[in-house]
């Protein structure tokens, strides 16, 4: 790993998470891990997220509730 990459991942991103109240490091780690998921695992993840989105729309948007 390049020193610049290590510095960014270990120092810059966690610092910006604290300053900006974001989860950039967590999102980066998720993307690094998920790029190697199998097609089946990726489809399961996508289906679960789609279910959450549909449920949120049903509960919070009157149009979809009808």
C-alpha cells in the first residue's frame, strides 16, 4: 500500500469523519469489501435494500400508501 493511500485511509478519512459527522471511512470499507462479493450475495444485498426502500415509501409517502 502506498504511503499516501495509508495516510489517507488511516488519518485523513477518520479525521474528516469526526469533523464533518460523516461515515466516509465506514462507506469506503464497505465498498472495498463488497467489490469481491459473489453475484448471489450481491443480489441478496440489493433485494434487502429494495425491500427497505419500498417499506419506507409505503410508510412515509401517501401516494404509495394508497
